[in-house]
């Protein structure tokens, strides 16, 4: 049985926006390629001269808007997503003549903006978001090649790499139902099981895991705070104005008493989503495109409701669990299943998070997550001009409100009477995603993207 053995910290990654599969994944691919070059035989190393990169599928079709070329270049220059300088990243490759040097041990290889090509035709690779990185000699002899698949949420697969046999986690489950049965069998809380599995994967103690999740929460709150403080126009040709600060100002004005709750949720989710669109540091939850939804809710609970960090961490354990189950049984990639896999899963994570923070049972948590995802089924990914701005930014705010509503409905319902479970809605999402035309899966070839461009 292929069990879930994903680390919470692979779900919640800190990195630059605007798209985890188009920025964090490719940056990690560049860095991984560099690491592998360092262990090449001496003869190949001494002949190393230049690097070329090809981007396929949705990485080619929307990669310019997402800054995929800059992300892979940054990885080749040794940057890591969690600590990359986003100002430097934004200016990379701006000079087409500039020659960059990727260093691996005492050796290096050069590349320029032209070395990274967007290959927009069809391809035969098994995943849409594919990168080919190659090292050549001065006479164009191929010295090394790696193919990477950026499979959503910043996760990366390397061609030929097999998932290790056996499972290192003590509590083996593959979906929500089997996780629920584990809690009964061992008379453990969901948090205890998640923490023990995480300890086995990361080698951290329970206390260290909770501390690290607090750091993730701080990073989420930072992204909201920065977004609320920012103004002006977001990068790219759409020239979309930031709105979070104004929505916040309106939320706090005395004449909005009855709508303040909704406007605050909107403002906080918009703030982090705008930071993502600006290419600044955000936390994937489960992706960068959906990095406003859960962080907006977290910020609301912390800043407005004064919820203690300990409770928020409890909620994060559940949000991470929901993302892992969604990734294992369906997808969290817009390029694979459309936006239902990003904003839909983010809403499910957030609804489950809210139920956990408020002390509800695992059954209510599952019910909240199911309702939130169910009402995102069929949601396409059609970013205008390939930029994670329209509809993505507003979608985070609308998704946050839906998530809160799903939690509320679940919290006053009898979960035994729920007809559709979280596992079933994931199956429905996967089927829907598979039936979707590629035009609606992060290619900017259909839907809102095309309509708006035609208008
Ligand atoms: S439409 Fe949704 S899935 Fe597509 S880029 Fe925007 S947030 Fe991501």
C-alpha cells in the first residue's frame, strides 16, 4: 500500500511567489542540478562550459508571467526558495546580454537569458510541468542531463527516480478514512499521529515540530502584514492595483460594523495573495497561488480574535494532513486538475483548520473539508496573461469566505448524516480534473484568460 509519508514542511514551504510549481519547483530543480553536477567524473567536470534549460508544458505557456526562467536561473546561481532575495530575483535576466556563472565545486558553467528556452509545443513527458537541464562542453558535447517534473506545491520529481520502498512512518494511512481508523485503533488524537509521523520523517521532536510550525505561522502573518502595508501596481502587463490596504481601511471604518468580519477576511487573504503576485516570500498552502487563503484566516484568528499560537499550531497539523491526503489521492497542481486543486484544496485545509482550532472532532473536520472542496469542484485555472493575478488574487479572498462558511455548516451539522466524505470528493476532483481540457489547466489558453484578452 502506497502510504502517505509527506512532511508537513514540504506542504508548508516558504518561498518566492507567484507560483510554487513555476517558481519554487524550478528553483529547486536548478539547485538540484547544480548539486548533481558537482559529483560528475573529473573529465566531464573539466570540460564543463555552458548550461541550457528547456521549459515544457504549462511552464512554457505561462512561465514568463510566473518568472520561471528567473527562478531556474536563481537555482543555478545557488539560491534557495526559503531564503532567496526576492529583489535580486526580480531583476535576474533583465539584461539579455549578461553572462551568469553557475558554480559547482571548483568548476563553473555559463548561461544567459537565451540559454533558458520556453518550448511551447506538445511534449511526451508524463507531467505537464517539465524542465530539461543540460550541461555542455565548449564544442556542444552533452556532458550531463536531468529531467525534472514540477508536480505542484513546489514538489519536484526527477526522471528515473523511484519512490523508495517501504514507509518510514509509524502510522500508515492513505486517505482520510484510513487515518480516522488509526485514531480509533490506537486511541490517539489526530495531532498525536501527525506529530509521530512527522518526527519519523524529519527527525525532530514533537516540541521542535510545533516550534517550526510557529515559524511557518509567523511567515504567513508576515506575508499578510507586508501586503497590508504595500500599495501601487503589481508587476506585469496587466497593471493590476493592489487593493488589500484599501479593503482593510474600509473594514475598520465605523460604518461597516455588519460587514467588518467579511471585509477583514477579504483584506487579509488579498494582502498575502498580492504579496505572492509581487513575487515576494509567501508560504505554500498548499501552493503559492493559493497562499492567501489559509494565511489570511490564520492572521484573522491571531490578530483579530487573539487565538493562541498553540491552538493555531493544532490547526496547522490538520491543514497539513488535509493537503497530504489531497496530494496523495488527487492533486494540488493547477496544471494537473485546475484551480480546484489549489484554491479548492486550500479551502478544504482552511475549513479543517478552523474546525480543529475550535476543538471539533475529526469527523467534523472531515465534514468541513469536504464541504469546502465540494463547492470548488470544476474550478478551472485560467490566469489572464499567465500572471497569478486575475482571477487568482480575488479567488483567495472568496475561497477564505467559503472555507469559513463550510466550517460553520459542518460545526452545526451531524457528521453522521453527511452523505459525501472527503475521500469521495477528492475522487470527484481527480475525475473532473482529468476530464478538463488542457486549456483550463494553467495554460492561459482558455476561459477567462482568453475572454479577457479578446475583450
Ligand atoms: S487560477 Fe488558481 S490554480 Fe490557476 S494560477 Fe490562479 S490560483 Fe493557481
